[in-house]
C-alpha cells in the first residue's frame, strides 16, 4: 500500500517515494547550537541527497518537572527556525501546544506537529489544519493505531489536506513504552503517510524521577524494523552530545552516528520498495 504523497517544500513523503528523514534537536537550546546542528544536517543532506526535514521545538510544554528547561519560547524560537530556513533552505517542523500558537508557527514552520499527549485535543488539531500547513500527528501512547481515525476526520473537516501520522510507542506498564510494528501497517490503511519516531519510542516516560529516561542505543534497531515494515519516514532526535542535551538526551542519537544509520535505513527501504522479480520456471 503506497497511499498519498505529501509534498513539504522539496521533500515528498509517502506515495511510494523513498523514506524521508525528520531530524534535529528535541528543543532549541540556543540560537548558536540550533544553527550549528542545522548546518551539519544541511551540509550532509546536500552532499548525499537525503530528503530531510529539520525539527526543533521552541517550547516543550510537557516536561516532567517544573524545573526542566522548556526552550526559548514562541517568538524567539520561531525567529531561530526562520533563520534555519533562510540559511539552509530546509523545511521545518515544530510542535504547537495551544490553538493560539498555530497561526504564528505556520508563518515559519512547514509542518505543525501535534504532540502525542494532545492528539485528541479538537481545538488544537483544527487550528493546525486551518493554517494550510502540513500537520504531523503523534499517536498518543494511550491509543490503538486505529484510534487516530477520529483525529484525521477532525483535520480533514477543517480543510487539512496534508497529514502525517507518527508512531512513537504505546504505554507498557509503568515508565515504559513498547512498539507494535503491526501498528505501522494499520496506520497506513488510513491512506496517509506514516512516520516512525525512533527516539521517542525508546523513551522511559518519567523513568528518571523528575525527568524521562530512555534507551537510546535501541533506537537504531527499531528504526531498521520500522523501515522494513514500510514506514514512509523516520523521526530522529539528534544532538552532538546527548549526555549534555537539555531535553531527551537519554534517547537522542549522537549526531555523528546519523549518517551510518541512514545508510542502513535507505538500503532496507530500497529492498522493501523494489518489487520481487518472478523466478524462472524450470522446464
């Protein structure tokens, strides 16, 4: 099943096109760090032809602790993301948490992302759809794959015509997530492109007391499995030094490891998208 193709700037997601990468830091830590990460990703994408969408959040409103770093905020964060676009020409994805943020974020971002915890918030998804931007819905950790259909209906009813659906794991007991790869197939039955969030899927929500933990070393294995299952894109949070990241460091992928992982993912993608040649019959 190929489903719809969604164009986001120069990148085409779904419809049988090669797997797409959505990558960047969890949160904008500073103007300098965000631009440095974007520059490294853009240079790599330019040299190798990676279909890349840059992601970073201006505000992480769902941090575990009131003391956790959230980001520079809407106005300052969007200025930094606009600079990423001007300098490198990359499409940009960012989260919104309130309906009032949608219009401002849409002035800069090519994709408005609905966080998993908020995927059933009607006013939020409708506001995102009304901007005309592509909308990426993270499937809530509490939902079955088919339970995204009502959210899709909300977006479509508000004029949304470019929808991405992202799997990021399902709650499995306390402080743990598990990924059911069958869910990628069921989500693709909606006809919209499906993204696999490799790094949030290995998160341990609240597992480190006042913050979330994670098993970042497992993210590449899950990403390989998801591409083999036919996902249209892979979402990876990456950082030059995850140990020093201000958000989601334990499940982020070191930036230096991304090219090697992507080479494996694209090889798998080519294999699963190439029709098998029928064998020759013996006389």
